[in-house]
């Protein structure tokens, strides 16, 4: 069974309330004025929407070359959207990391570039009341700013497994929650991989917060486009999927890769 942390993306739309029928005293001039005002508001709204929209709407392209494995010019592009506090996401990443040689060979043999997009999806969707999702995403972004994404990300996966998930803490939606993460925890991971001292101020001063928010907004937009409703979410060519089971082994990582290759051939 596929396990993922999901949220409901359905929302209300804004509808204008029905107005009462115009009385006989309403003049033609009054109606024209109202229509003119509405027309101007619509034009202004469209102008703002168009000018504020990202210039690059193709969220399927590589967003950050520092978070990829494989040849950036590869024919096939595999995107994993993740949250460091999502245990199902961490299982996929840990299996790929523990079988790095096999994983890298698979990417090379099948001309795949693998990209990880870290978000604070759980925090943004009210599934992380303690803020660990955002704190972890900021920490990873600070490491990325030092061009050390993979060193830090992999060590975070190792530490979360060693300190919590392997003990049944935070290892699924129904497991006892992780309750004691502090900035010092993420700083200790930075120390493990020997990041420079700027990491601490980057994290404490929230220097990468806007980057994290944008990453999450972009990932959420891409997920909505493809009807993906949970973490982790994957897009590989024409194949999309959400979820990964904590009981699966590395063979399922390659099955996910193969599914994208197979669908692209159809």
C-alpha cells in the first residue's frame, strides 16, 4: 500500500452574491458607471496577475542544478518533491543513498537527471504544528547556499533515521511524533559535514526563508497541475505519483524510475 502524507487541495471559489433586480429609478447613466467601474477593476486585476506571474512558467525544468544527480543535459528528468519531516520521503531518499552506486549507475545507464526539491509542505499545510518542517527546509537551503546540498541532505536523512525513525519515532503518521528538534539539531548536522560558520547565522536569521517559501509554492503549483496530493510527490517524464511505503526496499526505487521510462515510451 502506498503511504503518503496528504492534504486536501479543494477550496472555495469566490462568487459574487446575487444582487436584487434594479429598480425603475436606476438610470442608464448609473448602470453605465457601474459597468465601467467593474470593467476597470477586471482590467487592473488581469494586469496585476500578468505582471506578477513568474516569467518562467515551466516548473518541469531543472530549478537548481545544486540539487541534482546525473547529467543536467540528460534526456529524462526525474523530480522528487519532498519535505525532510515526511518519513515516507526519507525512506525513498535513504534507500537511494544507501545504494548510491546502483542508483548512480541506473541514472547514467538510462540517461536520467534526478532532482530533489525540498519544501516545507507539511508546515504550509498545517500538518507540522511545531515548525520542524520549515526549520529543516531552511537548514537545507542554508547548506545549499554553501553548495553543500547533498552532503547536508544525506546526513540529515542519516541522523533522522538514527535518532528517531529507527526507534519508531516520527516514522509514520501513526507513530509517536518527534517533539524535541531545535536549531541546535540542524547545526549539529552542519558540524557533521563541516559547513562553515555562516550556516548558524543563515539559519538563526532566516536568510533562506523566502527561498523556502518560493520552493514550496512552486512545488505545490506543479503538484496541483498533475493532481498530486501528498508527500513525497514524483514527476518523471509523463509519469506522476505520490507516496512511498516504509516497508519497501531499494527495488521499489528503481521501479519508480522504470515507470517513468516506460510511460515516456508510450
